[in-house]
């Protein structure tokens, strides 16, 4: 039975390390509980023999099929060096350090992402993950190179998620070609300054106009990065600000008067 599970989960490479394997269900999720054989570890600092200290529960998402969600969990042994006091955990054979998604699952997700018809939501549903987790894996694995800057550069932000350290990303857009040049992970001023410093000067000098909204930080960054370019505010934000200003004047004017139903002004259609 265990040998069939080991083959099904592609664990043949570590089967000699497995001491015990048990399967059960928790909240409609299949759990594969594994216990590894005890190993002798040497301290990486002083090369002395380490002694067992404690266990730490590790839970790894291992959804490599679309049939159901399941996790691998195991008690990872922690060792302590009696000489220098250094702690060390046994090697995690399923994934990277401090990560709860297995390498095999990551590989399967990235393979599926190569199909143009597949979406982040579609793949997240298949592997029982959140869409943000799939997007994060894609961003970590794929180094998408930016396009060359054009004659007219548009710059704006887009909301990503409240859970991110920076909820907004910055989008660079070529006005002439109607293509996205790059998506910068944050709109923070210092990050943008560093980003534009890495773009060659001759490429930046080809930019004649940069179109932005009225956010002051964009203006400060772009004046340094594109000293020869004209910085303009896009018409959408100009009109939106004008409409808000006119609404504010209209509301303030109306609030100056205490309306009385008996007055003729209440029947004025233009009031």
C-alpha cells in the first residue's frame, strides 16, 4: 500500500528515508503524514556531531493532481550542536526552505502556465491554491524584460492587493504603440528613482513627453529621470479634478442658504 502511494506521489527518490507513512482526511483534505528515519548531522560551523533537540511540524502543499487537495506533513527534526550551540534542521526533501508549496507542484504549475489559454484563476482552482499564490510563483520564475521606451511615455498606477506591502503597482505604457512597456511592483519614490537609473541615458533622451496623473511623487521622479522631456497631466485626471472642484463649489454655494419652503427660490428650477 505504502509503495503505491510513494509511486503515486513521485517520492521514489526519498523512499529509503521514509520510516513511516500514514494517510487520513481533515476537513475534506487528504493528509499524507510521513516520518523520516533519524539521521546523523554534523555542525556546519564546528563540524561536531549534532544532537537531537526537538520536532517542528512542516506542512507542504502537494496538489499535483486536479482530483483533490492534499498536503504532506512531517515532523522535522531540529538538532543542536553541543559545542557551539548552533541549531540545524534536517533537509526538507519536498520544497525550499520556509516555503509551503512543493517543488514538484511549482514545476507543474509553471508547465501549465506555458499554455496561452490557461489563466491564473484557472490554474489556482486546479491546484487548490489562491490566484495570488500562482501569480507570485509566475513573478518569481519569469523575468519578463521591459520594452524599449518610446517617444511618448504614459505612467499610471494599478491596484493589486491590500495584502501586499505595496498595494499599488506602477505601469509604463507606450502611447504610440499602445503596448505595456513594464509593470513596476511598487510606486514608491525611492524604488522608481532606482528603476530609472538603470535605464541607459540615450534611451531616456529619446522620450519627448511623459504623461502622468497629478501625483507629486511621479513628477519629482520624472524631472530627474527625463530632464529633456515635457511632463503633462492626462486629460482624464484634469477633467476629473475640474468636475470635483465644480461640484465642491456648487455644494458649498447651496450650503450657504437655509432653504425655507415658503420662499419663492425653492420653486426656482435653476437653483
